[in-house]
């Protein structure tokens, strides 16, 4: 009943036909049927892998209807995918995978934050950021909220650390907009839509009404349903809808919640928001043993009644889980209190005011002490709270990274009645050990009786699947039968638990679920095999293999946390997908099983895998274990460099002065050409040249001007302001601070965008500011051609990069003298690379220096109304956001940080050779620019060029703007 009726034998051919049917509705670049791209989309965050026959990135409701029709016509199942952080295999398919594109990013705040309208592609954390000024948030708060999207949250009825049962989507949803398999639209918040639906789908509503009466006539079934939903439960369909509501329309939309994409498509949701109290205190509290810790949590849980004031979160973390993060700074105060069996509980106490907070903290401390807590240290320090919660939110990936390399990460999430939590913790640990999963770790949202655990196994080894099968059956018996709990508390049923739904719910409720599926989707079109499945072994089929491929990324569990930071995500590949494809290529290479496929994957990987990777490594900042996919890609670029390319790079490394002069001259000629024949004509000519040469000729950016070149070294500067700066610069005997200033090569080669202000170039501005602040400036001689080497490393020539960079460090080291004068540079990319090079120079980037050393010495005379701020990738990796914003705030009455742009994708010269990456990465930049904002700042000249082109306002150097607003 839950399988599509007529599966086409040749899925690849069917996928091609689906793409052909969609070609006039979906842009061709958003339809993928080739082996590389379909494999790239074959995994989610679960332990399952299915290669889709076709991938379609969709943006509109009309495209939803079209993809449904095309899949039906070709006999292929259809799965919708949001962020792909699903942990039970809900977001993978061997049929049609419809991925949510940019068109689903609607967000509208209503009634002073009391409600929020969200499209299914909105990331949860972004919704909460928008609600923060109102001291509100949405109820669901999954640990993956910085990555997961609303579509997945609704379809899995996700909850989280503070959500409990009362604040999940089912209980806080005000309105749902859905499309059923026949194309019918229902907007439950629109009266006209409701009435139209009642008329068009009276048959469906009558049958839902009949199911409601059928359930309500069975007192035993009603009692079971009510019991099951007192705790977290996402096993099977939301049968509580048939008990909680009487209007079949209300029943319908609540059945959709948690249905895992098997009943219809959710195109919009309106949430009733919940309070986000501004006063909070956090503590990570150790206990001598699991039983005492669980007893304390049971008491804190207030009998399972959800509260918004008091203890709103209590996360159980067993000792083995703590060991995976023991090295992190936030854990250090706890280490003296841990023995080999000590768990801890991470607690948040929240309140609307400080007085109430203090009283609630005192109550919590008394309970914790009474149960034997060995250290209690609540703190209102926001930075400490974030650090502790980052540990908890990252357990999925950090504990996963602690598994042996080459193994798949397995995870389940279960729940038991809160009054049995203490025994449940002990029994669960014993079950894991009995089935040889001693490496497993346990943690979870214990206020709701909800525990997560994860472990690793290598499914390429004989017997591993059988071992997992036996464990899964024993787990079903322990949780569902012995404890009367939920085998899936919040991660959704998926493929992982589908064979055990009947065991948990019993035959009557299970048959009711099949009736629901048949009413909504009689063909079995949507996500068949997910949530309901007659195959008793489906949980051990299509298991994901994780072969060793590269030591830099072997720890990756493919969770997808990296993807929101990646400038090429949904243009070509994300870091997760680059790793997955690299692993498959490594597996094919080792096995020798399909050399033709391997050759095709290797060839096809060039553009999406290598050419369009910005190698910015922002993915490492989102990854809980810091995996640098960009570094892996740079290594693969190096492996593909032939002798001729290496000889050219060697020549270039030996003639960097000539290269710099040529680049600056080429841009100057382009400036002249644009002035003479116009920008449009120049673009046409260079685009034709790019086509003729296979994109080897750079494009001419209308925003890219020739740079100022190497400035002259200044004479000794007299300091006018003798006040101390607080910045660690040596003071000469004449009491004048000294600084070595190295204008970076991109700053020398490329000028800033033209503005209506009388701005100096970055080097000129920096020298003027240093003069104004009273510094003695030392500059390298013969600057032309001096480079940190980062461009060579990025392009896959690490030896030449080291050669060029080492020479620069040597030159700088001769200037710093015995006083170890710091070296200031004006491009964050160069500063980041120089800090990674061995040498004696102490490197300081411009943002940090301007904020800490110069700003206190300057007087702002002409602030601007508002300034846009972009934190480029290197500045983020240097953690310079506060410094950049401090300088920008000094320059303007207000600032607007570009929240939609992570790495701008210009990536050195990719804005010239692969400009589509820059365009894709900055496609929403305009949305971040408020009315009246006419200028923005960046700390890299090339990034400023790319932003100027696509944000529709000029971006300039931070130093240039600070110099302008501080002129006497």
C-alpha cells in the first residue's frame, strides 16, 4: 500500500524523461541527471544513501505541481528535501529528489513578533534572529537550528532542547499552506481557500471525518494515543490530530505535521511564537553517577509540565560523551570534578527579569545539591553560555568524529516517561554495551525524557549490518515495550524505524496509519518506504559506506552543518557533497569495480568540485570538528597540476614584480577601454574572448579599477597624540610607537569602487591614519611583487606559495628589529595566510589594528548615516567581526551587517575567471542594504569589488572610510 504502483525498471532513463518534462518549467541548470551530481545529492545526515534518478531544484508552487506530475507520469517516487539534516533517511530517494531553492525564503513578522510567517527554506536560526528584538522565538529549537530549515522542521515535527512537547510545530502552528498530490492547494489561514478546498476535496474531508469517528469510538485507542503524546513522539503519523480536533480541515493540516513528506508539500507556515526571556543563567553541573543525575533532572522537570520561566532546558551528557569534548576551553572548569563515571547536566534557567531569575536559580541549585551535584556554578555570562551550548549542539558531529575513521555514524533518539528516566539511562547504556557498541555516547533533552545516542560501525565489514539489526530489534523491545516510550522522539521515523512502527503502536493504530497514507497518496508517490514500510529489513538496506579518502576529511559524518556557509552551495557542490564524491571516487579507485564511472567522476569533478570551490574554509567554522574542505580541494588542485602548469607557476613565482605590474596595467587598460567604448561593449568583447579561449581570459568587471601601486615609504612621522593605545606596539626611546606596514598585493593592484566621497586608496588612507595617530611607520623597500604566496597555494601550487611567502617573511623579519615591531597589513586574506607561515614577524590585520590602536587616537568629525559591513572569509576565520564592527560603528550612526553573504565568492581572482560564483554568493546582498545606505566596507579589495557589483552600492576599504570620517 505504501509503494508507488508502477516503478519504471530503468530509473536513469526515467530520470532523463522527468527532466525533459520539466525543462520548460525548471531552469536546465537546476535539473541534474549526471552521475556526479546525482551522487552528490544521494546522502542526508543519516546512515543511508540512495542515488536519485534526477535532482530538481524547485522554487515555486507551480514547479511543485509540475514535478509531481512528471514523477507520476514516469513512475518514479518523489521526495522533497530542505536542508538534508534528516537523521533517519527521510531526505534521500532513488527516484525524483526535489530540493528547495531560493524561492521558499519568505519571512514576515506579524503582530509585534507574536506570529511569524515562514517559507520552508528559511533556516531556523535566521527566523529566531529576526524575532530576537521582540524577545520571541519559534517553539521548535533543534540542535541543528543553524542549518536545518523550516520545511524539515514541520515535516518531522522537530522539537529540540527547550521545546518539549508543548512548543513543537503541532502545538504552535497557526496556519499551514500545503499542496496535495493532485495539485490541490489549501491555505488553512485563508477562509476562501478553506471553502474552496471543502468544495473540491469533499471526498477527502469526508473520509478524514470518518476516521475521526472511527478513532473516537475506540476508547482503548484514544487512551493509547493520548498516552503516546504526553512525551516526545515522532513514530508514525500524528494520530493525535484525530483526537484533538473535530473539523476535518484542522485534522488534515495537523496530520501533515510530522508526516515526513509522505502526504503533501508544505509551502508556508505561520507560527505562534513563544517567549524568549532576556534573562538567562547557565550551568554545566557534574554528578557522581548517572542515577543521581537523572533523579535531579526528573525533579527539575516539574512532572513533565513545560515552563517558560525557570528551568527551560536540562541536557543529560554521559561521561563518555563528555570525553569527546574534554579538550575544549569551556570544559576546563569541570575537569577536576569528573571521574570515570561522572555525567553532567547542562541547565538553562530563564526569566523575564533579574529578580525572578535569581529566585529560579536558587530553586534549581537546591534541587541539584540535594541529589549530590559535585559542582554548581551558574553564570549569566553570555559568552560562556554560548560556548557551553555550542558543545551540546555540536555533539552530533563532534561525537561522530570520535568514531574510528571509515565507519558510518549511527544515531537514534528515544524517549521514556520522565519518572522512569533514571532507570532508563542505565538500561540504555547496558543495551549498547551488550551489543558491542561500547564506543556509543548518550546525551539528550532529558527534561522531556528524550535521550540521543550515537555510535559508529563499518558496514563494509561482514556481520556489521546483522549486528545493527539485532541491536535495533532489542532497542525496540526496550523502549516501546518495556518502557512504553517512543522509539523516535524527535528525529522522525524515516527508514530507520519504519519496520518497528507496528511493534510500538500495535496493529490497530498501525492499520489506521496505512489508511491515512492511502487517503492522501493512493499511488504511493510521495516518499514511499519512509515512515511506513512492510519490509522488515529496510533499516539495514542502503546503508552508507564511508571509505577513507583524505585524512583532512575522513572524520566527516556528512551532517551538512557546513552548507549554509558555502558560497557554491546549490550552485554546484557544497563541502559535504565534495567530500561524499571524493569518498566515492576513492572507493571506486580502491575496488576497481567501475573504471569508466570513475573516469567520468574524476573528469566531471573539475568544475563543480574544484573550479567553483572558493577554498575559503568557512565550512570549518560551521563544522564542530573544524574540517577544512577547502584545504582538501587545494590539495586536489595540486594533484591535477601538470608539468607545464608547474613550470608556469615556477616562472610566475620568480617574477612576481612583473606579474603585479602586468595585472595593474591590464586593469588600467580595461579602465581606458570601458571609458572609450563603454562598459557594455567592453563586456561583450571580453565575454566573446572568454568563450573562445575556454574561459581562460578574465572578464572585465565594471567595478574593478587599477590600484595605486606600491606607495612610497614615508619619512619619520611625528606623533601628535602621546596617549597610550592599549595595543601591544613597542615604544621607541623617543616615545613614538613603531609599526611595520605592508600594503598587500591585492590592495596595490586593485583600486576601490568609485564613490561620491573624496576617499583615499587603502594604502594612502592607512598612511594618513598612521600619521594622524602619531606612529613611526616602517615599510619594506621595493614592494612591487612582494606577496604572501596565498594565491599560489589556492591554485594548487603549494611549493611556489611557500617559496614566495617565505621570502616575504624573511624581508619583513629584517624590518622588525630586536623590538619585534608588529607587521600591519591591509587585506584579511594576506593577514590570515601570513599568520600561518613560520617566521618571526607578528602579523596584525587592519581591522584589529584600526579598532584597538588607531581609533582611540582619532576624533570622528564627519560620521555617515549608515554603513553596510561585510565580514569576508579570512576576517571571520581571524575572528575579527567585533573589531570590524567597532570601526564601522565609529564611522556611522548605524551599521548593517550583510547577513545573507558569508564568503562573497570572489576568492582572489575567481570573480574574474569564475564570476558566476561571486554572483551566486552575493545574490541576496541587496536585501541586507537598508534604505539610505550608500556605502559599505570590507577588509579585502577584491571582495569589495564583487560586493560593489552585486549589492548596488560601492564597498571600500575600512581604512579609507575611517580616514574620511576622521579628517580634521
